[in-house]
C-alpha cells in the first residue's frame, strides 16, 4: 500500500485514530456570556460540551455554517481570542449510590470537602440526560396518598406520591422555610435537593439545620448559587433530575426539592438573550417556556414496578404578581400549587398557606368522602369569614343577623390556630385527627405566634 493510499485510509472518518488527531477551532469573539468559535461547526451539535483553552468548559448553544456559539460554564476563567477550542466528547460524572450524603456542584463535582466521588462516568449527551423516556400510557397512575406532616397541606391540598407541586410566593414570605418542613418527611427513600440561584449562606443552613446529619445519609444536594454563571444555574436542576431518575429506576421513591424554579428560568433567559433570541414576555424568550415543561415532565411516576419522583418546586412571583409569565406557565404544567400569602405571614400564622388559593389536582384521590365533605365546609366558612373582613372592621356586622357568618366568625379563628405549625414543630401524623381534636378543645394551641425565618 502506497503512502498516498495510506493517507487516504487515515482520512476516513471511521478510521482516524482518536488519540492522534484532535479536531478543534479558534476563539474569534468573547463576550460575558458567549464565546464565538470558528472551525468546528461541522464537528459539534447543540448541547455538546467542549473545552475552551486549557481548563474552561462550555456548552454549544448555537451552530452556524462558519461559527459556533458557546456558553462557558465559568465566566471568571480567562478566554482570549485565538485560544484553541476542542470538540472532543467530554466525560461527565453519572450519578450512582456513592452520591448519597454528598453535596455536588452543577458539574457533578463534590464541594463538601469529602473524598472524591467513586468513578462512574458516561459520555455527555447534552444539557440533560434522562435515563428513560416512557410513553404517557406506560407511566403508572398516581393514586398513593402522601402525608407530608404539614397540617394545612394534608388537610386542604393533600398530595399523592409522584405528584409535582409548586410553592408560589413573593420574596421573603417563607418558601424556603416551608420547603425545609417538607424535607423532614420520612415517606421517601431518597431526597434530592437542588439549590439554584439562591443565597450562598443558605446552603449550609438548609442542609445542616433542615435536612440534618441523619437526613443527609439519604440525600443528594446539587448546588449552583446566585454568583455562578447562568449555564451552571441551568444545569443544576437538570443534573438533579438525572440523580432522581437514577434512583427511581432502582425502585426508590424519590423526593425532589427544587429551590427555585424561577432562578432556573432566569438562567435560561440570560443564555437565550445572549444568544440573540428576542424576548416575548417581560424579557423572557420563547425557549424558556419550551424548556420548563421538558424539565418538569421528567418528574412523576415511572413504569409499573419502578419508583416515583415527587417534585416540590418553589416559584418566586415578582412583586407578588401571581400572573407573572413564569408562574403562569408553571401552574399549567404541575399537578397543584401552594400560594403563600404575605398578609397571613404578617399576622404571624405559619406556614402562610392560603387554603382558598391553593389547589391539589389529585386531592380527590386522597380524601375520603367524610374528609372531602369536611374540607368543603371549612373552605365555605373561611371564604365567608374573609369576604366579610372589611364589613366587620367597619362595624357593619351584628351577631344574630347572619347565622352562617356568626358560625364562621366563631369557628375560623380556631381553625387558623389549629393549622398553625412552627418550622421546628413535630410533623403531624394525622392532620384531620389533630384538627378535630383541637376543635373539640382536647388539644392546647401550638405556639402559632412563633415567626418563621423568611425564605
């Protein structure tokens, strides 16, 4: 075989020695959230991880015939014009049993100061790597009741295992505090915590105080704080879903606590705007509303025999506007939502869940007929009580003029006192029994005036 023929054989795509030949390009333009590269357009695809220069990594977000646009994972690492960019397939960690009890960043690297994670790597297949994609008719139905131990939730908005629930509130009302109460539930085999775009000081506080040393033994925490790049903040919840799917496929019932979904949407917006996508609603681009259901639909029930993923996510409503585009979009995807009312929190009633505005779409699968009838009566009395608040403050109500209102005025304050629950209070084993016993005067009121820290 001649030299020309050997060179021709070597140039065949299926015969190039990977260790001898690397295909790459060069950096042509650098901006805070985007790097433009020439020379690798035909060697990469959307979502692929590439290496920028010596140490930096980035993800392909746009491909043109002559240029490739890459969003770097760490914006503080220097990248200069002329630097080499290699399109080699990167190997990223794959979740496994050794992740339990660990705290990792959005790249799956441990940040808890403990020894490195046991090696288990697989080729990266893009920004999200779901382990399975079951057809809608193959998924198990959600019909197994789930007791959270939070009385106001178990009574008014009961959940099923595998349900997706949103906690909607403005800033400082108590979303993270309620999330910490839900994290104490012992109804799950594995807990996955995704802290996305939140304050850095909250990480240790949440994991050490809310989860605790014993709870961390069955917990995996994925962290991307507010000072990290939008790409890392975007990848954190997607890696958390990877972890959930790994354990759910092994038959475990998994709880995902995602704080917050709004920060995830913000990271999507930053990336897409830097990529040139036009905003369509309050600065959000269309791709934000495409990615939200892709993330949330990964939670839920698997096929019969597999475990389930119960997802509880917080949603920050800007300016207490519950018609915010992200909040409105998420409400249409998930299976129920809890609305935290700032007025309730200001009164010192915790958790400040509004029984009238909160909904669980699977409540009818949990309530018995007696419980359903009781909740309807409670809602009716609470509605009557709240509607007449201004009238009563102005002195327009007199006892005896309206029997229904008289009963509401007498009973609703007792109901409010009964469903109050301090963040450090024990979880309720049976919320309806506790409520009935309280209404009958068999229980003393809890310390309902103890204010919870803002979340």
